[in-house]
């Protein structure tokens, strides 16, 4: 029995050192060297301070900002420590109620907007943390944001178009707009652009 325990303990210690220390340090070092921004969380900084990550959505509710996708995380929206979807199926009455409530909120925030509400403004992503909306969802909000900021709609629309990212490598996914980056760009607009 003693002849079996010693090799097992030795192997356990060796594998613990290799997989618990050496491998993570090696991968972290390579990541920091080759992809420093991504390895640090893809943080967005303003005035030397981090204001968010370009990979995690934020909960904007002020009419002067573009709103992102709803988040199903708890106990608060866009909680990166609790990434999850709602797990509500398309036939679940709770999903229908949530979507109807979100449509109502969007209509109340912009009563003159009769355009169809884009699906990504009323449904959460699978992770509950998606920082992007589609170009149609950005277009839907242009009039409200322009009115709240006292800007011409074309200025806001052009900024949203400039912030639209193409498909990954031109093939994967759909065009998208990072809501945090768009809102930060809105805040950077010079005052002379107001009518």
C-alpha cells in the first residue's frame, strides 16, 4: 500500500504545481505580452479613470443616452459576477410580460416614435451582459437622444453610424454598436454642434 501512496502523492503535487501555478502564470504572461488591453479586461478609460469595459453592458436609463439590451442578471442589471440569461422560453408568459413592459417603457420615453421596436431593445442576451445593440436599435433611439440633448437628429444619427462596427472579420455576426462607446462619444460632442 505504501508503494502506491507515495507515487500518487508525488504525482498529485507535481500536477498541482504544473496546472495550478506554472500553466496559469505562463498563459497570463503570454496574454499580457501579446494582448495587454484584452488581458486587462478591455477597459475604456476617460481622463485616466476606467469607466467600463467594452465587453460588458451598462444600464443607461437617462433619455439623453442610448439604451442597451435589457439584462437578466441579478441582483442588478449587467452584473458581471452573475452572468446569465433569463432562461424564459418563447412560450413562457413571464417573457411576454417582460417584453410588453419594456416596449411600454420605450414608447413612454419617446411617444412620437411609431416605428417597430427592435427586438434587441426588449430581449436580454444569453449572457445578460451584451454591450451591443444593432444599428436598427440605435436608429430607433436617435430622435429621443437628439431631443434630450438639444441636438439635430442628423448629428446623433451620424455619430451612431460612425460607431457601428462591421461583422467580425467581415463574416461572423451582425453589424453592431457598442452602447458605452456611443454614449461616451455623445458626451464628447462639442457644444457648438447644438442648434
